[in-house]
C-alpha cells in the first residue's frame, strides 16, 4: 500500500502530488499537474478512481476531473465542465456516483453526475438555492441525507444554519428535509463538518464562533440536535480569528480544527460513549491554516499556511492527542486543499 497527498495551489494554477512515508510522516514531491482557473477544493471518490477539483477564477468557474493511476497515484486529466457559480466545496457521495458542490456567494448547492470513466456530465442534476454562505456539502455515512452548513458573517451576511436534505442515491436528487435546517442559538457560523466514525454524532467547525459544536445525528430521520459547543481558542485571547476545516481521527478518539488568526490547531479528546469534547489546547502552526488533513491512519496531521505557502507536518500522540512538530515543507502560493489517500 502506498499513500499519496495532493495539494491544490490556487495562485499557481497547479495540483502538487507527494508521496507520504507512512512510518515517519515525511513527504516527497513527485509531480505537478497544471490546472488553470484557480484550483481550490478537491474530492476523491470512495473507490479512489478519480480526483475532482473546483476552479474558482471569476468568469471561468468550473469542475475538472482526473483519473488516479492505481500504481503511482499520478493524475490524468479527464474533462472539465463550466459552472454558474464559485465552488467553495465539493464532495463525492458515499456511493461514488455523484459530485456535490456548495456555492457561498451564489447561495446554492449543485449535484453533477459522472460516468464509469470519471467523465463529468456537462449539466447539473441539481442547482438548488439555499442561502448566502453555503460552505460545505456532504452525505451521511448511509448516503441517505446531505447537510450544508452556512456561515453567519463574512464577505456577505450568511444564514447561520446547517441545511438538511434527503438524498436519493439512485438519482442524485436533493429534497429539503423536515425541518429543513438546524439553527444555532447564536451567530456561530457553521462552516465545515465531519461525522464521528462510529457514533451518531456530527461535529461542525464554526467560522464566526471560533468553536466546534457537537450534534446528535438522528440517522433514522436525518436531522441534527445540538449537544454542546466548545471554543477553539485559549482563554483570554481577543485577537481576530476564524475557524476553517475540521477532522476526526479514524479511531474517533481525537478531533482537530485550525484557527485562522490565532494560527494554531485546536485539539479535542472525544468521549467514546457520547462523543462529547474535552479541549486539549492549541498547537502553533503556519499563518492562516485554511487547509489541513489527517493521514488515513490517524498518525499524522498536515496544515497548510495560506499566507506562508508552507505545509507543516505533525505526529499525533496516540495516547494524548498531542501534536509533535515534524518538518515544514514549502509547497507553493495559495494552498487551498489537502487530500490524502491510500492506494
């Protein structure tokens, strides 16, 4: 088995590929793939056949697909399709048949089909209005529901809610659930989320609230109920900050969320019974850590600094959840997404 990392460099119009040493967490640069149009969010299908990229250059918005070579991880560009909006996030449904996308400025979500060869359909199956600030979209582990967090305040005032949809995995269609959203009590601004690997719990990183909220996920009816919210910042910090992405380790024991402004990675221990969070503190990292990822084993964490163009590697202590700094790698200008896969 080999592990590969892909980093989208928005300001350099390329995707960089690295080999990941599964024993040390070290990275070795292997290849670059040119992709015009400010590549940013990326998504890999569950079968690891294809990598899809959202292009965010104004006037040239679009999606591009790549075939992943199973031996080397090398990418072969397939087709691209135009979009009527700026894709801030994309994901592949759990069945590996549809590419879902979210559009902050256009207040929409989309769904595109793709064929067995990874060729994207030119027209979306869904192009559905939600609200300003749509920042993420993903289906649940059973592929029956989809959730779309919307931030509260940013370049525009968002609707500050997580929209709840029923998802038809046969057709790719989205239907508003009842209720159609989960509403935070305060303007927290839910941005990204992840599911606990074994509990019925969803965790949201809150962009404006600088916090993480744990929700009970009712897997029978596809709705969320807030459990509790925990800050990502140290006590007494009053500088500017906003949260970005969020991930939980495959073991379900630890969760991490970067702080942009405080420039740190907030860590949390996860209660194995109810999924509640206990803060572990913050680890300093690269300035404006917009993109980060855990490796598939949960042994290493990688955080990319949007301002520095560097990617910092950390070893995760499997007993405490603490982060041990390893190497810092210059990856390029405008790192926007980090994806890691095993082949």
